[in-house]
C-alpha cells in the first residue's frame, strides 16, 4: 500500500534529504498504523481492497472517497474540516520521522545531535507538535463523519486519538 510517497514531503512538510533513507519504512509503518486506528480492522481491510492498483493509490468507492478527500461540514454551530486522509498521513509520518531524526540512538542511550557552530532548534520550530495535532484534527473530523454516517460505515471500529502539547 502506498497512499503517500517521498515526493509528497514538500513545502510545509519538507524533510531533509538525509531522512529519505528511512522514509519508506516510516511510510509503511505509520500509514498502516494510523489507518487501522482510524477505521478499525474490518473497515481498514475494505478501504485497502478498494484502493487503485497504481501509486499513489486512491479509493474508488464513493463511501471511501467521501472520507479520503478534504471536506468542510457544518454541524449546528460547529464547523468540521478535514484536509483529507492523504494530508493526515503526511502530517503523521512527518512528525515521527523528524522526531526520531532529531535524536540518535547510541550504545549509551538516546542523545540529541548538536552541531559545533550551531544548535538544533526546539521541537516547536520544526512544527512537530503542530504537524501531529493537525493530523489528529483531520483524524477526528474523519471519525466524526463516519460516526455521523454510521449506516454507510457499519464495519467501523476506530480508536480514540488525542492531541499532544509537547514531545
């Protein structure tokens, strides 16, 4: 499965070229992980089976396109916005790859890299918390949509995710 690809990490979610060595493994791990949590096992399997065979993969069924694509919906006095599942996945993978690459795992434990003539910016300067929380905002909007249309998604068994305020 490959909804997102290396080429999707541009602009706000651009990552350093030295992170590209591990990017495919991060995409594979976190794309699957988040989608299973978002949809539940049974709906996840149906969603994956509906994806086009060519990369980048997109769903074909109308019920999956409704949650895959971005949307803005009014619910009483609330506005629910989703940037779409693809953007949600990019934000989620971006968070984990940058978080892990800011620290190095050594024989003596995890250490934070530091240059001789400069210091690493804080986590917030890398927009890590913002990227993760944006991903969860999209996640919650998709889950709201699924729950609000439960007749269309009877297989749904998604899991709760929450925001973070630090790393």
